[in-house]
C-alpha cells in the first residue's frame, strides 16, 4: 500500500525527471527545506546551500 508521502515523492521525482519544472514547484510545500550537500553556500560549487519553499526550488 502506498501512503500519501510516497505518492508525493513519486510525483515529485517523476516531474523532476521529465523536466516539468512548473509541476515540481507546484508539488513543493511552502515550508519545505532542501539542503544540497552542505548547509552553507559555496562560491566554487553554486548548488551547495540551503533552499526553502517554492522560491528555493526556483533558484
């Protein structure tokens, strides 16, 4: 049996994999927090850092 969280993640990864960025942003909760490899940003690796909510996904 698939629970709601699994369904949300499956939809998120499907949208991400098919490059449906508008759908990815729509799925993300306003209070979601993404920490990409390290909390602090890096000048050498722009992806590093903490991103929050829909605006964070857009970055």
